[in-house]
């Protein structure tokens, strides 16, 4: 089983979950166990994926389910800090448009070649 870190912080109308490590078949149930306890009614749930090193189909299904739950409870889901691999999964599956994705690359990934624009010339 891979290590997964989960940190939750709550403000007035915003709950932020910071995830670190791999989101896969083994770790997604831990995230779901945490999110199932959070009230989403009228709140924004922001999932920070800056330090997530892997996202697969199980992770995508978990995020889609969380999005549906948030909307059903009159809340919203935001994703932030998407790395190249996560962006690619959303693009390949045609699901990127379903999420509110906050702009900007995560600070830890700025040196990653996936976020460096190609040189013109």
C-alpha cells in the first residue's frame, strides 16, 4: 500500500483537502472515508493535488463522485495544483470540462518539464 497524506482545513465556506502521494485503488478509499464525513451543503470543497504523484481511473471516478455529491448538496468542487499527469488523465477521458480547475501550476512542479513552455525558434 502506498503512502497517502490527507490534510483537511476548514474556513467559513471553504474546505480544503491537501493530498500527497499516489491516488490509486488502495488509497482512494481513505480519501472517500474522509470526504464522506465533510458537510458539503453550500460549501466549496477544494482538492489540492499539488503533491499527488499519480492519478488513475479509480481516482478519477472518486473525484467525479465527489463532484456529483457536492452539487447534489448545493456545494461545489474545485481542483487545484494539477500536475501534468493529472491534466493528461482528465484530457484523455474528456472529463476536464466537468471540473472547476483553478489556474496555475503547483509550485513544486514549476521545474517539471511538463510545465516549461517549448522554446520558439
